[in-house]
């Protein structure tokens, strides 16, 4: 049993200590002989003890006898093996074998010294006696230590036995209590059944035995018949290459479990996809589309490397889920619209909450005034509460305005009800599965009952311009509430530089900041007229901190403490400070996407950020499947 195994491990540990002492004794004797030989000027012919292996037991016997319900009987041996053949005898025999191996004293060779003996012989004889005395002292020390180990080992084994006895006593007590309670429950159940049988009546209620308690369930007679089984869920259409919503939700759930936050190692991602691909081909709900399952592990490694960044390579799994989602990527306009809807929903909920609190306060004040019989005070208190409610609404609007001027990005947290009221860009009356996809995104990205809409939109952005709209619109409040005509003036700042001519207008960006400031100052006078024009949209402006947060979207937590120096980061604050300096802007000013994209340094910074580059996972899988088509047909 487990007790004997623990005792065996203790015996072996004590024997290991005993053998260590014997080894120390033999090595010490060797060192003493070398030392005396050196002092004597020649070798000393003295036979020293050799290391002898101990006798190791294969098993020991140590057990506590079981207790009957009458208690532990007197005179019954509490420990098996306390005699010669038990664990104590085994330990004593093993230690005795070690002591017996070194029981004989060291034999000192007889040396006859005469008057004609030389000084060298006298010196050798003197140091030979010294060596014999030292070796005998070490042997006595070994015997004392072996005796101490035997005493210590017996004490440890006795302590183990006492712990096992206490544990068994507690278990026996718990078992006895349980048996007695179950016996009482069975007795009560039998009494009820006997009384009903003697009276010749049927039991009006159900009797069940739940462990140690009798349950009388009288509500079973009042329950309606069970409802019909629910209809099976509608089967979702599957594609050989693309994920459907249910497959995407299942994959995202497994990635969320295997990841740390929003990041997962590239090796873990490829191993997870390989494990899903190795599943059954005829499953009722296959975890991967048909074209994904026969691919080799190298294909999943290439897919992981498409999204990986950093060292070690980490993948933002929400970005992978966004690339596999059956929806189009959002544009800057739809991002601003979604954030505007979210801001309106939050304002409506805040106003409704303030109105409810004001009504409850007014009702409480009116009730208190009626009890006191002072109607004039009630009216005054009602007016005061109404004024307070108006001030609360103004304070809420003021906080929203202050939030628009905050330099750092704050979370746009929505509850489940608020998230359902915000229409996203892929929700359309003609789209199928939009509600399921929205629910799946909530399950994957929500935490503590809320979801950050700005984070969701950032992971779906595959270009810097929509990402600018996410952070700029979010920091600026409602995208439809504060409108300026800066978008119209942006088209007049400088000629657009297309991708086919990246070096065109190389000197135009030098005068761009001053002209942009002039246009921005001129647009302030026409702000009121522009606010009435619904066809114009506000320009997403980012501060240096906002741009840094946007470029480092996929950084792991604690990057500021563990990252490399700033010069090793091409997207560091120092690089952004150089951009602000070349744009002739102070560090507190904000910039739009057009101004950053037209500047050579800004273009290089945006190009160095791989988080906002298009990544077509399905095109990669299709090309890999086509390359391996001949092998897959075998």
C-alpha cells in the first residue's frame, strides 16, 4: 500500500545518508594517508578501508490495522513489522551491515626501531602511528553517525506511522457518520412506506433518497407534461475553402483558450490548426473547411508566419479571425458611422439613467413634502431636482467633450444590450448570418460583460486610413456631431501621390504643414456652415500617443518594461518625434492620415507596421492547395 511505499522511500533516503557518511570516511582516510606520506617523506604502508555497498531492501512492511466500529482493541499490534522482519528491522539490518563493513580497526604494521635506525625510518614510524590514530578516530566518528542515523530513521518512521493512524481514524469516523446518517434515512423511508402500506393508501407524492436525506417531492403532481423536444438547429452552409460562422466561432474559442490575452505563439497556432486538420473527415460539424484538412503542417506554419511579428513570433489571433470572417473589411466612413452610433447609444443610456434618477429623487421629495404637509417646499424641491437633472445631463455632455480632448486612447466599452443596438458595417437586411457573426465576435472579444468596440474595429482594419478613423473618431467623440470642413481642404493641400509614383512631389510636403495650418485656421470660421452639410465628414486626427498606440496594436502586455531600446524599434516614440519635428508641429498637436501618408518618413513608418497590411489567408491556402493538388489526389 501507499504507507509501505512511503516507508520504503524513507528507508532508502536514510541509507543514502548512511552511505554518504561511509564514503566520507573512506575519502578522509585516503587524504590522511597522502598527508602523512608527504610529511614522512615517503609512502606509508598502511592498508586503508575500502568502500562497501550497503544492503538495499526491495520492500518494507509498515501498516496500521483497520478499526472496527467498536474502536481499536487493546493489545492489537499497531504496527506490522516492528520486529526483526519489519521496517524497523530492515533499517537496523541495513545500517548494521554498513557498520560491520568498517568494524575492524586499521592494522598498524609492526616496526622495530633500534639505535641504528635512521632518522627517515623513525620519521616514517612516527607518522604511521599518527595515521593509525587518525583513521581510528574517523572510524569511531563513522560509528557514532551511523547510530545517530538509526535513531533518526526510527523516529521518522514512527512519525509516519502515527500520521497514518490519525488519518485512518478520521476516515473511519467520517465513514461511520455517513453510514449512520444513511441508515437513519433508510429507516425514515421504510417507516413512511410501511405506514402507507398498512393504511392501504397510495403515496400522494414521490419519495427519493438523495444520499443521506429523504426527499419528499410534492411538486411532481403539479408539473405539466414535459415539452416536446426542440427542433434541430438549421444546418449552416459549408464551403470547401472558407469558414462559416460556426466554424469560425469554434476556432476562435480554441484560440482564446490557448492564447495569453490577444496574443498566441506562432508555433502554438500552427500546432492547433494541425491538430484540427487531423480530425475525422466525416464529422457532423467539421472544425475546418474541406480544403484545409489535407494540408501538411508546413502550410499552417506559413499561415501563422503571415500574421506573426516579433521575437518570439507572436500572432494576434483576433486579426486571424477577422481575416477569416466572411465579411468585407470596413472603410473609414463605415468606421466613423459605427463609432457615431455607439456614442449616441451611450449618450441615450446616460440621459435615460439621469432622467430615471431625477424622477425617483423628485418622487421621494414629493412624498416627503406631503408627509410634512408643506406643498410649497415640495414644488421647490421638484424644481431643484429638475434643475439638478439638467445639470447632470450638461455634466455628462461636458465629460464627453473632455473625453474628445484626451490625448490617450480610452476604451469604448459597451454592454451586450448596447452592442446589439450598434449597427456594424456587415449588418444588412439581405445578409445571412450577420447576427450569428456579431454574437460570435461578442463571445470572443468580450471581457467582464463588456466589449471594446474600438479594439474590434482595429482588428478588422487592413489599411492605416480606417485605423486612423477608429482612433480619431473615438477620441473626437461622435463622428456626426462635430463636423468641420477639413476634409474638403485636404484635397487642396498638395497633389495626391499614387502608389505608382511614390517619389512624385518630393518637395511638396515641405510646405504642407504651413498650408495645412492656414487651411485649418480658415476652416474654423466656416465650421457652423459646414456642420449643416451632411455630405461632409470630420477628419480623423491623431496625437503622437494615439499614433504610437495604433502602430503597436499587437504588442504584448508589459512591452514598455521588456522591450528593446528605442533605437531598435523602428516605430518608437523617438521616430514619431522626428516626424512631428519635420512636420513643424509641437508634440501636443494632432495630424490626419493624409498628412502622415504624404510625408516620406510617415510613409516609411506606416509601411513598417505589418498590422495594417492586407493579409489574404484564403488566397494563401488556395495556392498551397493548388501546389499540392497532385499529391493530395493520391
